[in-house]
């Protein structure tokens, strides 16, 4: 896969990605849940996962006053969490089906 200028410079490709990066920095527990729930599904034998399934489970777990506050998990962040997880787990680089995002 050819590296893009955005990846090389490690800068957001678009405004949604910039908002995602801020949300991710402010809410690290969301990615921890993403990793936990994705691992559970893999351990159950699944080789393909819909990223929306993981997102909705996170919403279920965090919608009711999680760690003393309500967390709003934007739909636009789902694609970025899926990509981040596959980047961190290259042995499962095709687990989530992704579409191009603005700037790719």
C-alpha cells in the first residue's frame, strides 16, 4: 500500500478525521472498549465484522452515565476506529470492510 502525504506527515485527511482524533484523545476508554469487543468477536470465531456492530455495543455500554458522564459517540468516527484497530492489529487487516474517506 502506497503511503500518502497525509499518512507520512501524520496529519488528519479531513475535518471529520481531525474531530475524531480529538475525540479519541479525550476518550481513550472508547478505543479500549473497541479493542475488547472486537477481540471477543474474533475469539468467537468470526473473521469479518461489521464495524457498526462494535460501535452500537459501545453506545450501549456508554450511553448510561459511563464513568460519571455521558459519552456521545458520533457515527462519523466508526470508520476511523475500524481503520485504527486494523492498523494496530495488522494480522486482521481485512476484518472490517472499509470505504474510502475524504482525502484517501
